[in-house]
C-alpha cells in the first residue's frame, strides 16, 4: 500500500514537472534560447557527476547499477547534443568573413599578355 502511494506520488510529480517545464519553455523568446540551453547543459553536467558518484557507491545491486549506467549514458548524450546545438546556434550570430575584393589599379599584373610575369612589354638588353 505504501509503495503504491509513493509510486503514485512520484508519477504525479513527474507529470506536473513535465507540464510546467513545457509551459515555461514555450514562453521563452527565441533570443533567450541559447543562454537557457547553456545553463541547462551546465545543470545536466552536475547531474552526470552525481550519477558517476552514485555508481561508485558500494551496496547497489546489479539492477540499480544497470539503470544507473543507462541513465548516465542518456545524460551524456543529452549534454553533448545540447552543447552541439548551442554551438550551432551561436554560429548563426557570427559575422561571415568578407571575401577580398580585387584591387582596381592592376598593380603587379602582366597586362601585355606575353607571359613574362613583369608589367609592360619592354625588352631586356
């Protein structure tokens, strides 16, 4: 009876947290998504560290360790993917390098077309 009550309470908290998270994130303006994602990635990094610390504890059974390995693997994928998406979003805000424009004076260019590589068509003596 107590286990069912605890499970029901935990599931209710999970559903409410998911709903509230969705509502909050959907109201964030587009300009704030990148800083928000960076902060979330930092929090997920702390969660991963906690998972790795728990993994080192003695006294966990094999099932708990298997679930912990799966959770750490999914958390790692989440952190790496989040940083890649954040990096891609920040690339959109960088200015593109300007292509060099050709000089209009033609200095150093062989205009005679004789292939000697010097300017003009004078003969050497």
